[in-house]
């Protein structure tokens, strides 16, 4: 084998060269533990590196002495007379295989990595040209000229150690002629060939001896290629020899009994077959020992002075590194996996700034993905799973909280890390996971699933951080005026976070997830939704803080939904799936409900106020105010204005939306006041006297009625004056007039209130044109009608109270009692005029005509009631009809007032009934009887021929109505009428 190692010395200087220092800036805590496995025996980094270098030198045979492409080119240019230039003909293999110094590496090109020449044009820097690589004459840096020299420098092996190793391999080659290098146990042969005299001192020799034994222990006992039966003699014997060497060092360099025993045990274990039918010795191909050694060899491909780039001669170096596969048991799949891990770890430990390393790692990972699909080797799958898990774990540590990891300064690296993580996850899930194989691939989108996980996880973390920040901000501003509530601050921050997500991160995620922004805002929506729901559950009333929070929440929700809709515009369902993940906060609904509660509470208090104040109301006009309305009416209108003012000062965004609720509430409150104001005042029927039973007159008894004593006139006038001046309690004439004025005041002011509402609406931020043009919801519906009805009821009640209650002594008890000439209508007219004067001065002019008209109508009804239902104390002759006509004309003249009163056509309209009845009193008795019979027969038909039925009292007096005719006969003071009534109905003469 001597020829295999003779060329190792070519290109080497005899001077000692100090290896360059190891690469700095390593961040051990940031790099995951190596997935290639941990060794069961403690090795220093330098021990493993020396072992790997020995394997490299042995495996590469004479190739390590061949000139490097860059060295051959540069030397031939710099020194045309050099041995290399002169000694190598154009046809020599070394020259033929050489590349120009500036040619790009095929391997770098495939990985997408830049060459050093492209990074620094004109630079001649090369590995080994830095400090410690040796120096030529004049202190000029020396470039390595062979693969072997380059590898020695890259692996930081001194020239003395390298020289010793090469000498040992020459001896091995001489003693193992014809054997392949993979059938040789290198540490065993080195122990055989080297002795203490080959080392500079005993300490160096002892360290080398200890390392060699540990290599045998690691490769044959702790990490064997073929599983070991610990009960075999060879393993026990080897273990004893190794442990015994700690107490009594082996005597190496000769063929003694100890070495023979060691060789026997080692070869017995190393030559066990792994089923490959090869004659290889298995001493360094067990996992993870082989992977760790191979990793160190691959590391030599990186520039020792710049850990982020590979050496320019990486193609040639890698070609020679692969020659160690036969010793280390490496294949292309394991190489791809180890190289992937190396590229990844280099990116991490060099500060994660060189994106070429990350892209190269991803490119190499694509090769790993192809390998994973084609093999079922459990050992490979185990290493693959560990490696991918380590890479994925590192990537996910950043991506699961990418808002903490990335900002504007480094967001450019995010896409590469995402791509790396997704690629690793895909291989793990699609090519390794049994669960994935059992399910159809169409059901699992690995990339999309991972991206969603990253987005949701990071945004939840970011949300929690923003919430803590908002809480701190609230505490810091506690002493400020009107500090913002925490959730209002949080809503603003989350809105900014959503915008940042959309602009900075979503474009990156979109490569793997088309609706990443939608997922992001849906996540934020759920996070904030949990907080706002808890907040809403604790709200019991409308407060400034509650409104601020709810308005902020509503704005945030609209912004988030808008982003989701824009992001999902191209989706199949139009974004419905994302929107379903965003159950509405319903902040506007909550505000509206709180406002409604506020309105209801206000209205309830207003109704309580009405009940309390009307109990104390005396119904006298407010001083110094036109209109004669009560103090309570003024207060009702004032409170209405204040309530509207308070409503429009509420800091809510939907005044137009909830305004109808307020108007309805105020409408009911005002209606309630109206109903209370008119209650207790009675109605027409309250004051109408009960009609006495029908009787017939006694002829000649008229003069006896004159003897009936009458009440003193002075007493009547005093009583009437008391009522007219309003001293009869809260239901006197003046008080009822004030009630009427109060209802009229409220009715007339409603238009002003409605105009004020429109003015308020124009100043609302949320108002629209439709809110002004559409009157619905801004007008009072109940109160105007209630006021009109109330005025009508009070006016009628006042009229019949004056006529039938206050003036009953002059009308019902005085008019036409006994002799008509002495009991005419003048006393009634006089007192009625006094009442009309008081009423006219008290009531508002807009309702005055109506009230006086009602009094006129009541007076006409009273006049008819005296004539047709005045009781047995009244009797009339035909001659009395003239007095009746005159008195009724006087009554009408009172209301006409020489043209200053009611209009004559109005008087004629309401006097129609009286004018239709009065002629009956001047009609002769026989004619009345015949007309009565005729109308009765007409009304009752043939059944009335045998005996005339008694017509019922309808109250609708009419000259052709049977009951009206019958009553005229009842009060006719002559024999024919009395006889007819006696014979027909047997009516009594008195009650």
C-alpha cells in the first residue's frame, strides 16, 4: 500500500504551521442539540477532528497530493518556471481536471451560494491564507496547493501531526500490501506502527494512545455497525484491554503479546458481517459515531476564516470527502442529510445573517425529501426524523411567536425560515407519518395547516402582550383627566397590530396560505371577543367608559372584517368560512340596549315625577306667562327638553337608530301626563240629570206651583260666584280652564320639540340625509291626539258642569217652575254670562271658541231637558210657547253677543234640534195626538193597532219622534192631553 501514501508529502512545507483558530460568534444556546446523536464516550473536539482527518487521509490515497485547481492555475501564472508548471504536461490528469481560479463552483451554483470572487472582486483570499497558515519568504501568505494541504489547514491539523500520520500510513502500506483501505482497522494499525519515540513528548504520546483506544471502544463496543452481544468473548476481552490500559499503558510499535491480544479482539469484532457480503471492517461505520466523524469532515468545506461561505475548492474537497464513505458507512442519503444539518447549523451559529446558507439548506432539503420517499431504512428514518424535528423545532420557536422574532430590520429572513420549516414539516408528515399515509393526501394540507398554527399562536401571544401593555398604560395615566379604559386602548393597539400583520407578514404567508390575513384577523377577533364579552357581561348601565370601550370594539370589528373580506375576495365561498370564525361583538346592539335601558329608566322616573307633582298641582296659571297653563305643564316641557339634550350628549354612534325609542318613551310620558291632567274632571254624562218618570198634568193645578218657596236669590248668586271664581277645589271652572290651557300648551310645543330634534340630528356624527327627510321615529304620535281628545273631553265636561251643576239652581230648579211669566230664563242667562266672562278671560284664545260652543250646546240641551223632562212641577199651555220662543232667542243672543260672540251659522247649526221641537208646544193637542199615533204605528207596525206601545226615551229629540211627541203631551196642560195619557198609558199625575 506504500504507493497510496507516497504523494501525501507533495506540496507540504517542512516548516511547522499553526492551524487557524476556530470560527467565532457561535451561539450554542440558539442551535438545537445535534440530531445526529450523542456519543457514549467523551471525545474532545480536537480528538474527533484528528480521527476524522486520519480517515480522510487514508481513504483519499494518492488523490490528496494532486494540485488544487486554484493553486495550479495561480502558480502557473505567478511562476511559469515552477515545477508544477513544467512538470505537468497539458495532457496530464492533474491539469486536465483543473478549473480556472475564477470559475464558479458547480456545487455552490447548485446550492445557490455566491463564490468568494463574486463577494469581493479581485480578492485572492483563500482558506489557509489567513493567520497561522504558514508564511513564505518575505512574510507573504502561502496558499495551499493540494487537496491534502487544504484539508489539513481546514481541519486545523499541525504539520508535525500530519507528518507523523503520513509516516505511519507509509509503514501500514508497506505491511498491508494488496489490502483495500476499508478492510483495515486504522486505529489498530496506527497502534501497531507508532511508538513513543514518534511523538515530541510522553504527554503527547499518552494522549494519542488514549484517543486511539477510545476510538476502538466507540466504534466496536459502544456504537458498532453490527449489534453487539455483550456476552461474546471478544467484546469482553477488548473491554478488559482498554480499561487495563488506563492503569498500565500499552507498549505499542511492536508485535508483542498485548498487541496480539488486542488485534485478535479487534479483528474478531470488526470483521462481523452486516449482511452486505463485503470484506470491509466495521470499526467506524456505526451510528452515531460515523455521522459525527463525517460531520467534521463536511465542516472542512467551509472557510475557516469566514464561517458563512464555502472554500472555492469545495467541489474537489467534497469529491475527496466522499471517498471516506466506504470506511464510515455513509451513502448518498446520509450525506444529503448530514450536509443539510451542517448548512442549517452554519446559518444558525453565524448569526443567521447569511441567507445563502438558508437557501442552500432548503435546496439540500429538497434532495432529502426525494430520499425520504424512496427508503424505508429504519436507521435512516430515525436520523431523518431527528434532524427534521430539530430544524422544524428551531424554525417553529421563531414562527410560533414571529411578532417577537421579526421586525422591519430582519423580516427579509422570515420567508426563508418559513420555507425551511414548511419543507421539514412536509417531509415529516408526508413521508414519515403513518397517520398521513392512512389518510388521503387531499385531506391534509401540511403547509396551510402549519401556517395557520404559526399565525394563530403568534397573534395570541402578541395579543396577550398588547393587553399587558394596555393595562400598564392605563395605570400610568390613572392621574390624568379622563384616561382611556384598558379595552379601548387595547382595541386601538390590536387595530394597529392587524394593519402591521396585513402589510408586513401576510404577503409572506400568502405563498403558502392564500387567506393568511383573514386567519390573522379572525384570530385577533376571537381574542378581543373573549375580553369584550366578559366586559359586556359586567355592564349594568350606560357609562362614559362603557361607551368608549364599546365604540372602540365596534370600530375594531369593522376594520378586522374589512381586512378579512378583502383578503377572501378570491376564495370559493367569498370569505364566509373566515367570517364564521368571527362571531360579532354586537357592540352597537349592546350600546343600543344600554341606551334603551337609560331611556326606560328616565321615562319611569318621569312618570313617577308626574304622579308626585300632579298630587300637589293646584291648577292655577303660571305667573308672568302667556297661555294660562299650569306649572306642571311648564315642568313637563322643560324635562322633555332636558331629556332630549341629555340623550344627544350621550357619546354613542347611533343616535338616529335609538331616537325612535326615546321619542316613543317621551310620547308615552307626555300622554301619561295628559291622561292624569284630565282625570277626575268628569264628562257630559257625569253632570246630566236623571230624567224623571213620565206623568200627566192635572188641569188647573198651575197656580198651586206658584206657592212653592224658592231659594233666596242672594244665596244663589253667592254660590255661583264662588264656583265661577274657581274656589271649588281643583275641579272648579278656572282649574278646568287651566287644565285645558296646559294640554293646549303641550300640543302646540310638540312641533317646537320635533324641530329641535332635527337640529340635534344634524349635529350627530352618524346622521344621514334620510334621518332628516324621513319623519318616522322623530314625531310624537300619541300625545297630539291625546291632547286634542283631552281638550275636547275637558271642554265638554266644563260646559255641562257649568250648565247642569253650577247653574242647576237657575236652570233645572228655576226655569219654568210654576207660572212661566215669573220663572223665565233671565236669571240663568245672567249667571251664565258671568261664567262665560270668567272662562273667556282664562282659556287660551285658540280653544276659547270651542269651549263657548260646548257651553252653548249644553245650554240648548238643558233648555230642551227642561221642556221635555222637567218633571211634574212643570206644565205648559199653547200660549206659553211664545215665552219659550222669546227665551230661546235670548239664549241664542247671549252667545251671538251682537256679532262679537259665536258666528250665527254655528249657532243655527247647534239650535236645529230646539228649533225643531219648539213648534210642537204651539200645536193643538188633537194634532199632537194624531201625529203621535201615526209615528208610533209607523215605528211599530200593525202590532201597535190594538194598543199603542210606550215608546222608549232615546234622548234624540225630534218633532217626528214618538217619545218627543209623547213628552210634549205629558207637559200639555189641557183636558184632552190628560185624558189621552190616562186612557192610553194610565200615567200618574205625580211621582
